């Protein structure tokens, strides 16, 4: 389905801009008018991480006149494997500032607006209102639903991408012309069911593959060329090197874009998605200890069974001394319960405390009432107890 151009062309290109964009200008489908549209375009990128890095760099190189960056985080060394907009020298800097510097280094003709704040229901509508199109580079469900709902309410196209390990997905959601994100995923997955990239990992170059597809779709929408992926979901398998497409139809009962929509304003998306289930929250109440408390128990010779519920490859990176590895799924399936000691206090931990809280709920339901978990997980342990160990 072809769509009309999203923006009007700018009055003119300067001589310098003509030189810079000459390879676009000689493409008949883009040409002078298409490049003027890119110059006049205002694109917001949510996140300056794995997907946001290539997206921002290629949007700038393509000649998008105004780029907005929503990002509140700082550059960490673990980001550099995939977040190519940042460099070693940027570690500790705000990502928004680092990304802005890189964008301006690529194209000084691009104006960059940075929004150094966490995107939420209180500011999304105001931030989005100034842009023609939203590119989503986030990696959590709460923000994806927030971005989608704000785009539907403001009638703006939403260029979406998702990455995990070796797999990527991309699509364009625009309720005026097709489905929205909620038509594809009406409800978020159960808490703890789908691990994030921070828990499961991601092949660094996959970010470039999906991020460049997002920019390709953005350019098509802005210029009015080709057939944007409205109503189509692209699925990429980097290991098998395959692309396939799935049709996505508009859901007539969609809570956001359907004729009888019940969501008419932004909601609490953290509560809607629930990073931790209610059972886990209840189990963790009064049964969460700090890394320092665990260290004290170890030093005092307490009878403990310290269990690491992460995956083996995570355990190889860093571990708490004396911890026994039993991945979370073995508890969820019930396989690990028979081997739990009755004469020791069970102390669970994961990377940050989310997965261990879910396992804690399983143990509590199985009768291990004095079991506890470590808030902050092994990352908290390293920061507070063994700072010389690596984190990931």
C-alpha cells in the first residue's frame, strides 16, 4: 500500500546540501523534492541504544532536518558492543548528549533536540506533538505500549523494531492506514516470561540490521515512496539468514484504535505490563535481603543454600561465591523443588532481582516459608561487595 508523503518539501537545498545528498538526488524516486521533504522532516527517536544508534546515524546521514532524542540513561561499557553511536570516551556521559555529538559529527545540517528524561504518560504527548514520525528504539513492553498509544491518539506513524539474541522484528503501525501495535499484541506477556536483552543478550550487529530497516521505512513514509510495512510484520533470523513477512490486520475490537476504543488517554504502563507478577511481589515483601545482609550471613557462618537462578552463560561471567546454579525454568517446571534442602535457609538471586522474585514465589507456595531473595542480584553484589568483578 503506497501512501502520500508525510511532510511538505522545504523551500530549497543549499549548495552544500546538494553536494552532500547527490547520491539521493540522482535517484528518480527521491530526487530534489524528496530530499527537500527529508530536510523539512522532524523525526523523534525513542532511545539512543542498540536500535537508536544506527537509526539516528542513518537518519542524520539521510538528511532528516530535525532529530529528537528521548534518552535518560548514561553510557556504560557494556553498551559499546552494539550501541555504535557511543565510544569509549563517552562512558559515563548522558547518552542523549553523546548521541547528539555523533549526529552532528555526521551531519552538521541536522538540528538535534534532546529530551533527557524518562518517557512516561506525563510527558509523551507533549514531546511527540512536535514530530512527524516516531522511531522506537526501546527494549521493554511498557514503553512500547506507551509509544503506540500516544501515536494512535496523536495520529502519528510509529516505526517499530525489536531485537533479541539472533532474532529481529520490524513493522510500521499507523492506525489511520492500518493496525496499531495493540492489534498485533493486545496484551503484554506474563511478567518474567520474555527476558530482556539485558537478561538474554543480543548479537550486536543485529541492531544495525533492524535499525537500518526502521530508517528505510521512515524515509519511505516521509518522502512518499514505495510500500511502507503498514499491516506487515517483518521477521528476521540472523542465524538462518532468512526474512519472512506476516500480515497484520486491524483488530476491530482493539482497545486503542478500534471503533469502540476504551483507551482514550495514556495510562500507567508499568502497572499494565507488570515487570514482576503479583505473586512475586507478594512473596518478596518481607523476604528481600540486600547483598550486604547476605555477606554478613556468610561471614557469620549461617546455614545457607545460595541458589543462582540465571542461565549457565551468565553464571560464567560472574557469580556470588558458593552459589549453586539452578536456572529459573527448572523451578517453574517443578524439577528443582525435590532437591531443595529442608535444613538450610534458601537464598535466591539472579542478575537484578526480577527472576529470583518469581522463583521465590514458587518456593513459598511449595512450603519454603523462610526462603529469601537478594534485591539487586549479582549486580548489586558486585557493586557493594566485590567491585573488582565484572558486570554485564
